[in-house]
C-alpha cells in the first residue's frame, strides 16, 4: 500500500499549522516556566533550507512524515447500491461470496487511540455473525 503521505497540499498545510501551534505552545509562559524549550536542530536532509520556514517544514514532513500504522476506514460499510461501499452490515464484501472484512478498515472514523481493542470487538461481533449465519450456538468461554 502506498499511502502518499504529504502529497496533497492541504495535508502539508494542516501539518505545518500543527507544528507552528506546537512551537507557539512551547514558548508560552507556563511551558517556559516549566523549563521546556524547542530544540532547533535541523533535520538531516533539510539543513539547506531556512530553519522553521514553510519550505523547511515541507522538506521534513515529506522526508520523515509517516503513520503509526493504524489505518482505518478504507472499506466503507453500506448497501450494495452505494458504489463507494465495500462491505454490508454483516461485513460481507459486495459481490464476493464467502468473504468478509474484519479489521480496522471497516471503521467509519479513525479512533483517537490504539485500534487493537476496537478491532477485537469487530472480530468478536463478526464471529457471532458467522456463527449465527451457520446457526451455531454461541456459548461464552466463562460463566
């Protein structure tokens, strides 16, 4: 998968605004009082640009920007009549018999925290739906 990080100007602008806000916050009275300071060491590969300029931050973001690998929301849930949806409410892939998507890609929004617990919940629900489809009794592991 090629996520094309920092390829759209809006993404770059949003990140630069975030960086500028963090720098401003780091220079606020309460932060200075606590002894915090912004380290202005240039990133390797971007030293040729004026430090903290827009071009400098663009260079840093394009060289070092990445994901925490918690992609989600890439397999939209919806009716088969919605040509932007991938799975139905039972997590079955439209047009493919016997295949479901059971991971973070079915989440409609990126969660604020780690995806592990949410994906476990999706998997548990999917296992219940599969058992129900096969009419298998669902018995809890413990009472």
